[in-house]
C-alpha cells in the first residue's frame, strides 16, 4: 500500500526537478543560446568573440546570452589573458544529457 506521505515526498522531488528542467528549456528556447550551447559542445575552446562572429550577432548580445547560460549553470567562463572562453558545465547532469541528445539528433540527421 502506498502511503500519502511517500507520494507527497516523490511529488516534491519531481516538482523541484520539473522546475529546473523548465528553467533549462526556457534558457535554451532562444535560438542563439541553443546555437551557442551546440557550438560549445562541438568546439570546446571557442571565444565569445568567435561565437558572435559565427552567429553574426554583436559582441554585447553574445555576452548577454553567455551571462544567461552561465546563470542557468549550463556553462562556466574561463579567462585566458584578455579572452574569455565559455565552457560547458559538465558537472551539471542536464548539460551531459543535452549534449548526448544533440549528438543523437546530429547522428540521426546525417
């Protein structure tokens, strides 16, 4: 027999996970942020200025998108001299899952 307390406990865990997932999907729902995420999964050492050039957006806009991805704990920033290199935050399990999903989608479309 399932106790009401056990059901509520599972519901709270799912609710927290659901909220995190919704936040990740909201962040990645912007096409430029998704493309940045994908670029970082394929090219781990790419600068923000290179990302901006590849996406044909301004450097300030690219920086704003990087800030949003960082706040969502999807990427971290590493500085090398004057350049800043965004890196995927592989300690976040959502990041690992999203990268696998992207790789699978690319494989299925080739």
